[in-house]
């Protein structure tokens, strides 16, 4: 675990803009009209609408996406009662987590009031501002009263996350851990060390899952809570045991199946663990020092199933797996409460998610090959992108079914797409590509099937209905890799191009290639030898119609791939060159960037081809191209070769396409800022328009630009490289491509192949 120093933590919070959160406008505000709409006089109209119908606040304000994180600072982390203001960094941090995991806006509110009645009165008076309230770091037993009263008096969701967040995640973990151990929750003996808000709520939720009260023993700082002890509060009295033979933790855990620690570090010894039942479940959740270390627990009992609150060990019980998605689902149906049905729906959704194949992005973050359900993985990881859809949808559905929702969701698939788009996992363009490909799935050859990324992408593309994959490679090695990655290859075709049974096809392909390239010095033997290479064989499959599209590039050098593509497929007759494009999706819109892979230092003729290809490709994606040819100069302000070739390409483009919105040479800032550009250069064909297609003067600048955009923001999605100009759908990937990148390119290749088939039919 990374050691966090006081100096580093203080510098983190102080540097730049102090704190961790800010408020950003969501509407235009640059003009006087914008400001008049935002404030006076325009703002009066939504005010009057809300006066007539209070629910209209969800339409005209941020209420439906705004949560208050409220605390009085009486139980801040492990620091105790440090006061409302001192707890503000924690509340800001909670707001940060709400935003990055659930897309939810937060105001953190620190109330300097310990009296529960007065605290509740303060919250009740500000509640109309919010769509939900997250109570945080309020000590027991006051927190129980505060939450129950606010749930009774307010008509928006209220949840004390210290109680229910930990309860929901640990309940999901316990459900799965017991399944792995082969134990029935109704029969297991459970020891809960700790009797605060989290411990009480956790244990109640375990009972809702089926745990029996008589099988539960709870301890506080004084030892086992027994029914004959005096001065017990209502919550502790409920869990007091009638047993008189146990008083200490050592006595309580002897023979126990489950230990749940919500107390302090190093209180569970190895001897205690050795005395537990077979396959003991240990949730040591004290943080940062657990009740027993991961290493000590396994040294004592190798059969242990263990979870902690720490990020550096398997099975982390982390509230962030729950609260952003629980509130997301509640807000999206304008729920009046977070009830038991919604909490149980979250438990089941989280537990079920751990049993599903793990996304590639999760494996990459945790530097593992393939997580799978079992002793070391029975809780989803906090970075799992599916939590937003699965947990939020489950909670929203439970709210509707239990009658606390004021808004229905008719199309659950559309709702999940909306959530993915909200979190930047999927843009409308990406979804459109996938939907289109699913309507017309094609045979796609994956040349590098022995690359884990390529194999995962092929399986995923097949499962999503995007294509019918053909895997090139040795079938035994591919099947072995699939077993290691726990991938199901049912429905996928494997072609071993080196196998004797492919000899006839190799010879047929070689004869065709020889005839095609005989004036380039090709001999049949040379062509036949090339058919033992993946790129030659796979591209010939497309050239002959044995397949519809081809994906390569994770292993192969681009220079070699380009050479093969030119020889086998060839460039479309109306062009002399071909290139690639990357699509950049961001909050400000979509940019098409060319050429990002093929042409290192294009001359004027090449730039004209690339700009024309880019225009056609943008139309392929149903957008009207607005093309800027980029340079370091503006409209003749420099006479060096780099500027002149761009200027000449612009002149030729404007001559060939008089109505096309294309201009340059111009600096990139002028291409993206119409007000700046048009004020100085009103003659431009792009007048009044922001360029959406950027053609760069060389490969270095084009590639650096989209990589820079990708690296600067996690909200940017890159699709590409998209091939432009070859006779058939041959598409390339990048060395650093993820599984999702390859799947996206596969969708583009499928659409490309479908369009090609339509053109062929028209030609015939």
C-alpha cells in the first residue's frame, strides 16, 4: 500500500485551486441573451412554472441530479468528533466520488449542531434544494434517530452511508463468499466485532438475506453484548445474546463461520482464526489497519475467504461500489425514499456482477490476466464500469416496483445506454456504430488471434452480435489461450492458414495474386510463400469474397501492413494514396483527424487525396464535413515549404469542390474558434462554422494531436484508426489498442463492408 504522508496530503488539497470540487455552468453564458435567459428576466418563467407545479423543479433545475452530503462532524472517519468544519475535506471527497462514479452533483454541507432535533430541523429547511440527502460521519446512536426522522419528514431519498453503504457492499460480499464456501447463510454462525452504526446496519441486512438472529453474536468495546447487561441502547439490545458461556472475542469466534470486523486494528489473532469453522469467512474492515492482516489470516488458515477495506488486497469492501449508483437510480426515477427493497436490489446486483466475466479495463487496472469469481474475487472492483448500469438500474426498478418512484422508466436498455453515455463509457456515435453493425453482421477476419486483446475483442464482437469472427492461427494454441482467458469460442471459426487442409486455398490465392501482380515481378512460388503470412492470407480472404472485412495491426509493423494492403487489395482507382482517420469524441463534439497512421510527410497531391478521403469518410458517418487544413501559419502568412504545400492543397480542393466547406492553411486555434478566425479572416469558406475535420501536414502532427487530446482528459473517446481509400474493408488497430478500441474498429469495418456490398449490387 502506498504510504501517504501528511505533507503530500496537505499539498494535494492546497495546490492549485484549494479543495476538490467546483461548480460549473451547464448552459451558454457568453452573450447578453444567454445571461438574460439564465437570470433576469428569463428566469422568472421557470420560477412560475415551479410555483404552479413543484415537480417541475426536476425539469428546470439541477434538483434531480443534486445530492447534499451533510455532516455534523461527530464521527469523521477514524478521527472521531472533530467538528463540522474539520470534516469538510471528507465531505468534499464524498462529493468527488459521487461525481466521478455516478455523474451526480453535490453540495457538501457542514452543520455545526450536535442536538439531533436541531440538526434535523436545519436539514429539513434546506431539503427543497436537493433530489437526495447523503448523511455522513454522524455518531451513533444519534445517527439512527436522525436518519429515521428525515426519512419520515422528507419526500426525497435519505441515506446514512456509514450505515447502509458498508452494509450493502458487505452483504453482497457475504452472500458470494458463503456461496464459494458452500455454506447456507441460515445456518452459519456470525460474529460481529463492533456495535456502531455500520455494524448494526450490516447485521440487520445479513438477517434480511437469511441469517438467523440466534446465530449472531455482537461485541462492543466491553465484550460480548449479552441480554443481562444494563444500559444497552435499543440497537444493541436487539442483538444481545442470551448465551452466558461467551464473554470475549476469542470465545465468540471459536467454531464461528463468519467474522465481521467493524472495530479497530489487530484485535483478531491467528489462534482465534485457527479455531474458526472450516472455510472461515473473515471481513476485517477496520481501516487502514484491519482487525487481522491479510497475510496473518492466510498463514493461520489457508482455506480462509477474506475481505478488507483496503485497495491493496483482494475483495475490498468499499462503499464507492454502492452509494453513487444507489443514488443514481433513486434520482433517475425521482424517488421519495431509499427503502429496504432498493437496498436489497443493490445487494443482489453487486453480488451477481461479481459472477460475470470481468471487463478488460478492470484486469488492466489491477495488472492481472483474468479475474474470475472465487476466493480471490467475490466482490466487484470499484473501477468496474458496469456498476453504473447494473446497480443503478436494479435500484431504479426496485423503486418503481415498491411504489416510491414518481417517474417510470419504459425502456431499460435505453436507460442503460444513457448511463453509459453519462459516464463517458459510450457516446451516441459509438452506440450508433454498434447498432448499425448489429443489423448487418459480416464475416470479419481477425489476423492476430493469438494476441489476448484481439481474441477478447473477437469474442466480445461476436457476443454483441456485431460480426461473425474468423480467427487466423493455430487452433490448439488459440483454444489454449481462450481457456486461460476463460473465453467461450462457440460460434467462432478458426482458420489455420498453415494447415495442410488449406493448401488448395493457399495455391488458389497465390495464383490470383500472381496474376494481379505479375508485372511487378511476382512469381507463383513467391506468392505461395506469402500465403503462409497472416496479413497476405487474411487480406486475400477479403479480396476473393471468402470474408467481408479484415482487422490487423496489434503485432504487425505498419510499414509492412501498408505494403501488403497495397499489393493485395489496392487503392481505389480515383485516388493515388490511402490514409487513416481517428475520430475524437469529447464534450465539445466530434472531431475527425487525418492522416494518423500511413503518410509520413505528404506532398500537395497526397494532401488533396487525404482531404478528399476525409470528406467522404465524414459523410460515411452521416456528418457534413467542414475541413480545415492545418499549418503553423494562416492564409499565406508564411512562405516556407510546409505552409506552401498546404496552401496549394487548399487551392486544389476549392477548385475541385466549389461548394465544399474547406479552407486553410490555418493554425488549429483558428480552425476551432470561428469568432477569432472570422474576425480576422472574414473571407474564409468556413465563415461562421467550427471545423469538424482536421487534415494535418504530416504524420507527426496528426498523431501527436489526437494522442494529446486522449491523454489530457478521461472524458475523450477515440475511435480509430479508420481506413480511408483501399478497395476493400481492411482496417488497422494500434499497438496500444484496448479490447473496446478493437471492437469499435470492428463495428466500423462491418459497416464499411455492408456499404461496399450495397455499392457492388448497384454496380451490377
